[in-house]
C-alpha cells in the first residue's frame, strides 16, 4: 500500500468496528470478536506506516480542501506515529479487558458502548496524523463528542452530571480559546500547517506571543492543565475501560500531544526559547504538577485518586514543551509513552478490583492484595513506573525532563520534579501497602477478576519493564522532533 | 447575456421568473380545485419546478455574469427587471430547497396539527409565501420588492394563525406579527418614497448609480434610515424581534420550519442588497453610525437572545430565540463593511437556514409523537426516536459550530473578518457567545437522550420513530449540514463572488 492509502485505512478502519457493532448488536460473541479483529488490523496498519517511513517525516497527503488555505490533510511524523502506535496497540488490550469488564459487570447498551469506542479511536488516529491545526481541531472535537456517550453510559443522575461537566469544559475551552487561537494563527501566518521550526517566527511579537500560547495551553482542555482539569475527575463515572484507554491514554494524550505539536511545529522550540514566552506556562505546569498531586493525596475513591494523578502527570508533558529545550521536548514525548503504559495498568487494576468485589474506596481495600495478588502486583509495578523508579519505563521520562530543565537553566524545576516523585510515592504506595499488609476485614470470599480482565493488565505491567530496557529505540525514533532546521 | 431584449421562446430564457411564477400560478389553481390531494400535488409540482429553475440558475451563474430578465419584454427603467447574481442565486436556492423539502414533511405534520379542511388553503398560502420570498430575492425593482414583501408577509400571517388548532395563542402571535410586519412594511415604503422623490427611479441598479452622484442629500439619508428600520423589523434584528419567538412557537411545525429558515433570510438579503447595491459602500462608510449601531445590536442579540434561549423550557421557543441570536451574527457580518464580513453573512444565511430547518423539523417530529414540545414532556423521547434524534444532534452540532459542520464554516469566516478589521475583541465575543449556544443545545440533547423517562406520562409503548415522509427531508438537510461543512464550493464560492461584486461596486 502506498502512504495515502495506509493513512486512509488507519483512520477509516476503526469505523468498521461501528458497523460490526451495529450489525451484530444481538450476537455478543461475533460482535466482540469482529471488533477485536478490527483493532488488531488497525494496529498492523499503523505498523505498516512505520515500516514504510520509519521516523522520517512524510509528505503531506491532502484529502480535501474545505476553504482555500484550510484543508483536511495528513502527514506522518515521529511524534504522531508514536501516539498512533500507542493508542492502537493499547486499544487491542483494552478491548479484551473491556469485553471482560462489561460482561463481568453485566452492563447495558454494550453495542453503543463499543461503537462509540471505535469512533473515538478513529478520531485519535486523525489527531495523531493531522498535518495542520484545522484537521487536528476537527478530530479533536469528534473525539470529545464521541466520548460523551461513553462517560454518560450508566445514565444515572451522577453519570449525566459528570458527562455534562466533561462536555462543558472540553467543548467550552476548545471553542472559546482553542478555536480563537487557531483563527488568530491563521490570520497572522496565513496557514496552520505543522512545520518544523514553527510558523510564527517574525509574524507575531511582544506580549502577543505569551497570550497566544496561553490561548493554546488553556484552550486545549484535554491537556487538563489547572484550572481546566475538572472534567477528568468528572469523567471517572464512566465504566473503567473508558477511564483506562480514553482518560489515561487516548483523550488526555491527545491533549498533551496537541500541546507538544503546537509548541514544536507552530511556535517552534527556538522561537519559544528566544522570546521567553513559555516561561509562565512552565511555572503553571509546575504548579499543576504539585497541586494535583496534593489533591490526589486526599482522595479516597481509587479512580478519582488516579484521575488527579493523571492531571499531575499530564502537566509533565506541558512542562516539557514549556521548557523550550530539545531535551524537554524529548522528555515530553517520552512521558506520553511511559505514562500511557503505567497509568493504563493502574486503571485496569482499579477496574479489576471493582469487578471482583465492587469496591471503589481505598479505605475498603485492606488486605485485598493477599486474595488478589496478580492485580495488586501489577498495580505495584504500574505505580513504580509512574513514580519514576528504575527499572521501569517512567524513570526515563523524568530523567529527560530533568536534563531538559538543566539545559534550560531552570534548576527549581528539577526540585519540583523531585518533590512530585515523593508525592507520587505518598499517594500510590499506601494502596499497595494496605492491600498486602492490612488485616482483611471481609468474611466474604473474594477471588481474582475474570481472566479476560487479568491478562491485559499483566501485559501492560510487563510493558513497563520492556520500555525501560528498550528506551534507546524510542529515543532514536523521537530524536527528529527535536531538530529545528533542515527538512520540512 | 444580451443587454438588449430579444424575444425568447425557450423555457431556459425564462428561468429567472419561473421560481416566482410557478407558485404564483399554483396558488389560485389550488383554490379552484379544492381537494386536499390535488392541492398537495399542485404545490409539489410548483416547488419542484421552482427548485429545478433555481438549480439551473446557479449553474448558469457559474459563468460569472448576472442573469437579466425583462418582465413582459419591457426594458427598465419603464419596465420591471429581474436580476439574478451570485447573492440572489444563493438565497433563492436556499428558499427553493427548503420549500421542496418542507412540503412532504408538511403533509404528515399538518394532519396532526391542523383540521383537514384547512389543508389545501395552507398549501395555497405556502405557495404564495414562497412566491413572495422568491420575488423579493430575484427582482431588480424596488417597488416590486415591496409588493412581494407584502405577499409573503400576508400569507405568513395566515399560516401562523393556523396554529390555533393546537393553541389559541397562535392567533395573538399572528396578530402581533401582523402589526409589527405592517409597521415594517410601512417604514420600508416610506423609505422608498424618499428615494423615488430624490432620484426619480425605482430600478435598483439605476438607484445605485444616481445615489452615488447625490451624496449628502438629506432626503436620501432619511430614506435610508426608514428602509433600515423597516427591514430591521422583518429581519427581527434585536431589539425589533419581539414578534418572532411567539410566531415561531405557535405556528404549525411545518410553517415554523419554512419561515424560520427562509423568511428572515430573504429580508436580510434585501437589506444587504439595499446597503451595498443601492446605497453602496462609500455612503455606508460616510454614514458610520449605521454600521456601528448594526454591529452593537448584533452583539447584543448574540448574547441576550442566547442567554434567554438557555432558560427556555419549550423546544420551539428555544430555537426561536437561538434564531434571533444567529441573526445577530449575520448583521455583525454586514456591519464589518468588508468583503470577508459580507461573505460570512451570506454563507451564514445559507448554513443557518439548513441548520434551523433540521432542528424545527425535529421539533415537529417530536410534537407529532408526544403532542408537546415542552421539555418536561420530551424527557427521554430521543431514545425512542433514534433517527429523529440523530438528525437533530447533527443540527445542534452545526448550530454550535463544531468543525465538520456548516455552522463552523460561517463562524470561521466571521471570526476571520473580525481579525482582518483588527477587531480582536469582537472575535472573542463571537466565540464566547457560542458557549451559550453549547449550553442551550446540549441541554436539549441531554434531556432528549439521557433524561430518565419514568415520570414522563406521555411516553408509552406507542411512541415510535417518526414517519419516513418526515425523516427523509430531515436527514437530507442534516447531511447537507455536514456536506456544507466540508465542501464549500457552493456556499463560499457564491457568497465570496457576491461579496466581491457587491463591495467592489460591480
């Protein structure tokens, strides 16, 4: 297949899953297996693109011109390809988990659930491969809208209220701020193409640079920077597979991925460094990291605690962009991958606990680790990766970010990163400790979650190890994004 | 096109008059052959004919030159001229499309809402109203505009009053509209009299030339203000909008669909025509208070009407207030006095026309099944009518301006026009006001789709999906909302061309 065809396949293939869910709505086995086949095929289609161009940047593939200067177009570049690979790869795992979870919990409206999931994945692929801001924005909004029914899935008052917050903040910020920033960019630069080295240098100056950057940082609500983070805890009312794939990987990563893209390809790292426009964003991100960690400490609901932890970890990526240094950008890219693997493990563990014994509060989980050793073992590994301890993948991202901070001569940021790691220990470890050490209060016999729930979380826990040892591949792969001059 | 009139025999040469003539002939025929079934087919034939003529006009216009037609072979200024250019072609195409699609829809919805014996007269009024709107758009003669304005208005009053079968308040709503509309028409004709007195012509192109030579003439200024206020009433520019919410709320559903997506749009087109063809840009730039006022009332409409829409508990009323807000965006585009701004206005006329048609059609379908459009009675109804709901969600997304829908395109151009003029604060306000649209739209979606329906007495097992005759037009328009969000050849192509000729003095 040539590249345009491959790109079309990657974006359209997940939609086949919608069809499968529609046609086989009443035959659960056929439905879930065909969706799984679609997921596997999508992953291989992404791999196929990787085989074709490796970590080079492809030519632009223009699909459709909407208004002159404004077209739906795609371009493969390393950061986006990595994001597409993570999302499609973890989709397979989450789908298996989701089938186990939804059947185990006897949830209603499963065809609608899996169909919306497919649309969301298609939108993520569009975001990952977009070659200009308009295309990215289009898929960004599709992603928001297609995940709304997933958050509201249970249909209870609580779920509807959560979904309302979710949609309100994401659509609100994107229309009021993100769109404004895009039109502004288009008005001054005449294009919204992602270009190596940025498109704004010399076109905008003075106080407008930090203002425009602010519009992007706050407008991209999916990056959950404080104070626009409330949607993420609110979205935790969704079934756990949604929290796992979408609110630990796809949706939130789409946010920080967009921030990185804007920083690297719209502003340009050098332009940001020269103007110092991103310094205030760096402090904001640092504040976001610490504040969200402290809030996480106070949550007793496991999923809410993980959600605030995600808010904090996402700010690492924003921080990487705001450092405006090559190592910082690389660290941001690594953090996308590492945090995805670690956090999805944690969420799947939370879901497995819920399926096995319907417990959601950490204070109830005393002694649970002894009856569910696999789940709590995987949780332990995921937590270590999030904290950033070797030999787990998460450590490299922290390492690169610290180097980036040193490179940009912001030594305080190194301190912030260290304090944050300590806070991570403080809010993640007690869960494990309580699980294994505390005296079990329940008389009821509790068993591990079903096999379909356990297998995926073991796989991703192993993935955290693998990422540590093979990080050089990933670094080599991502290096081109830090180059500023040269080929477009 | 030849400038001299040559006797023409083929139908093709009469294209410009057909959209006005066919329905005008159809209306009396319906009255003569009274039966309901015949009436429907006469109306359908006239609408389809008008639609084909409008589509053909658009194709002819691709060549660039306007199509000129002398009524009865009499050349202006003595005779009446019909003049179709990019601007009028686009608006006429919108009206024709809506007209053709609303008719099959009306056939079903009227059965539920209006007594059978009135149906054929409603079709006749619908044809008259359609013919009037078409005439306003296609004619090149100022007095002719007034005549057609009155034809469309009078038939609209009757149409709105037909809602009385469901709710007696339709009568007072129609009466309100009658009073306001008549005042508007009176202002308009007084303004025309001023123009005629100072220039001695009523042909729009002629008027334009003579006014350009006559700047600073006080009676012209007076005429301008009269025309502005008169049309403002018909367009429902804030704060002259008071007739609109009640009229749209209490009219039969099919009538709401038709009027909401065409009537105010045609009047706005006339305003644009008078502003830019007759008075022209130099006059407007000189008379700056008008564009400033227009911009301010536009912004006020965007916020206050959207804000009121948020608190409505009646779906049709909510949509009506949203219309007033959307008209705010359109007049804001006019107030920018720039090509991009005017393009935004014309594109939004088209895009909002199809968007609102979908939504009012959806509201009518819900009424058909639930017998009410109050939020309390609609809770959870969307789950029973997924196809209606799907079309409505597309409509709501377009109303919000989500990318990939028609509404986004108009918003994009409007915001760009604001940046072009250096009015970045206006750009901010435009986007902030769309947040209000998010709130009022999503309130409705959430209610229809996710609200529990246990307490809703109206929902029982008999509630099914709306009939195909409603669903097909609704889905055609819903898909058009997506189509025109991706392919802007027709909308921006024609609107941009129109703005170029209108402002470039063409």
